[in-house]
C-alpha cells in the first residue's frame, strides 16, 4: 500500500492496493482526513509519528490499525518519509494483521505460562520426595536425591515444569523453591547421608543459591548439574564451583552418556561424581555396547578421582553388572523409590 499525504492530513494519492486490502474507493479515502480511518486508540500515536517527519526525521517506522469498509480493522506496518518541501509525506504500508494477532496470542500464552510457574512456586502443591543413592557393594544409603513433584494442573512430569519455567525466564526461581525445601529437610536425613539437589548453571551462579547453601554443612551437599544445561561462561561457573568446594560441597554431572554436553561439562568442571544416564543402565546386562561404554566411564572416573553413580537401576541383573564394572553408587526403583520423608 503506497500513498502521498499532505500537511492537512488528507491522502492525495493512493495505489490500488488500498482498495484491495481495506475495501475503500480512492475517492472515499481522499475525501476525509486519514485519521478518520485510524483506530481511535492509535490516532494520537499516529499523529506523533507524522510530526516526526515534519520535524526533520528522514524515515519513520510504526504500526497502527486502519478501518476496513466492513467495519473491521487491519494492522498496518508503516514506513514514511518526507516527500516534498511543503511537508507532504510519502508512505508505504504492509498488512501485518496475521503477524500481530500471532504476537498477541504468543504474549497471552507467555502470561499464562508465567502465571502457572509463579503459582507453582508459591503453592504447597510443589513437594519434595527423596530417592536413596546406595553405596556399592555395601548397599548402605550414602545419599538421597531431592526430586520435585507437582500436584497441580496440568498433570505432567517435573522436567516439563522446569522446561516451561526456563522458557519464560523463571527456571532459577522454581529451582530455588525446590532447593530451599530440600535443604530444609536435611536434618531429617540419615546423619551419614548426603543430600543431592539439582541446579542449572544459572542457579549455581545466583546469590540466592549461595545464601541458602551457606546455612548448610557443605560436606552434606552434592549439587547435580544436568547434561542438558547450557553453560555460557565456563570460567565464571568454575569459579563459583570452587567457592562451593571450599565449603565442602561436591559436584555431580547428571545424565552422563546421554549426549555431548555431559562430556564437555565433565572435562571442564571435573566433578566428584559422574551420574550414568538411565539409558546406559537400562538392560546393561544384555547390551555389550552399553557395558563397554559404562566400563570406559568407570575407568575415566578413576583417572580423575570421580565416583560413578548409576541411575535408573531396575533389576538385580543390571545391578550385578554395574557392581562388576566398578560403579561406586547406584539408584533406581530396584534399590528404592522416591518417597516423602517420614515426620
């Protein structure tokens, strides 16, 4: 849509696209001030943009709503510039109604998602369960991993709650709610057992995390960083982890073997524990390839002084193979399901 508008606020020339998109004839468009066709809520802003051209701006860009002949409105994206010395404005517009409606829908969805995560953070329906991490071969409980459970709508796995929180910029806040609740239970754990909590790199770097863990005997805490977590600045993260280590806190890299990122995390952060992803653990007694990879990770762990924790152990046969390979710790339904702590 192309047009030439004069200083009096009337359109002097319009091209055929105006009639095709809005439905008005050329005569109708040019017989009334163009502001008459602009949505009332957009008129003040439209005048302000037109004034910029009059005051010397070379080119301006803005959006407003124009009324169609049938009474509905279309969103137009404008580019305008001074055309003549008398102040006439040359302008072109694109129909962006579909894009604007999509933006509005996306913003509405974002508001809904943020409200849902804020509700979860504030709700008593977010609870913690604890799954035992068993030392091999003694089968004694060496630690417990704190896991979040969401007893509110929509019913979905915890990882989907955290993924949505990350998508709307609230992952750290949701993780900190879970970590506070878990740390608050540490005195109810077996005295010799450590507490393992999950934290993204962003959470590890937060002041809230430092404050919460400072109240805890560091030797009782293991922090798990997931394989899937992106790290923007390893040096900054390493410095934060070193500060935690000085207080006795240990690091675990979760989901090892699930992808490239975990290996990078292990090499750059040198954890005290490497957690074998349940993909490797599942049916390891029947899969020589999984067994070979797990064996390599066990040997690698020995070289760097890291213990191996196998996740997702569900059968005695899987556990037997893991013990033979030299895995130091294990967790899974065969060894203990996640449960709430007894009062």
